[in-house]
């Protein structure tokens, strides 16, 4: 029997919540072949600043982000990965490269928790491995 990890309620940290909202926006954008900003603009209620920052950062840097992911996802293309995994990898890679104040361990742990909740059973290990490899390239410290 599974430990029930998918049903576990996450802590209500505003940054964690913003990352989850950003994941939903990026997932919707990919499903609609749209940009994250277009999805945000279509929302009835305003989106918080951190969610918009993550989504905008991914939109603005998607080519560089996808290149990093592709270089470190050995044997996998972005097209073969689950959409949730790609969205989480993009968000976390954006944070690793462009949000230096956020500790590496926090970024990777939150990404792994998101795929635990929303993706396949194999996704946590895969996402952890790809992000760990990216972090070794783009960050000097080992948080």
C-alpha cells in the first residue's frame, strides 16, 4: 500500500503556494499552446506577484531553460516527458538560474514535492536528478 503521499496536505507557505499556482498556469499554457502570461491575463482574479514572476521568468527565458533541461535529461526529450514534469523543471530551472537568493535545496525540494503530488511515481527521482545536475552547472554552492 502506498504511504498516501499524494493525499498529504502541503504546508501553507506563500512561496510554496505560489509555485503550485505557477505550475497550474504553465500547465494550462502548454495545453493551450499559449504563453503563461496570456493565461494569467485571462484569469478572473488577479494572480499574486510571485506566481506572475515565476511564470513571466519562464516565458522570458524558456529557450535557455529548455536547453539546460535537455542537456541534463540524458536519454529524454522534452516531448517525451510528462507535461507536469516539464513545467516543474522549467520553474525550478528558472529559479536556479535567475533567483540566486533562493537556496538550491529549497528549489529542488519544492520541485520534487510538486511532482510527487501531481505527476508519476517515477517523476520525483527523475526531476531530482535533472535539477541536481543543472544546479551543479549553474550554481557554485551546494545547498
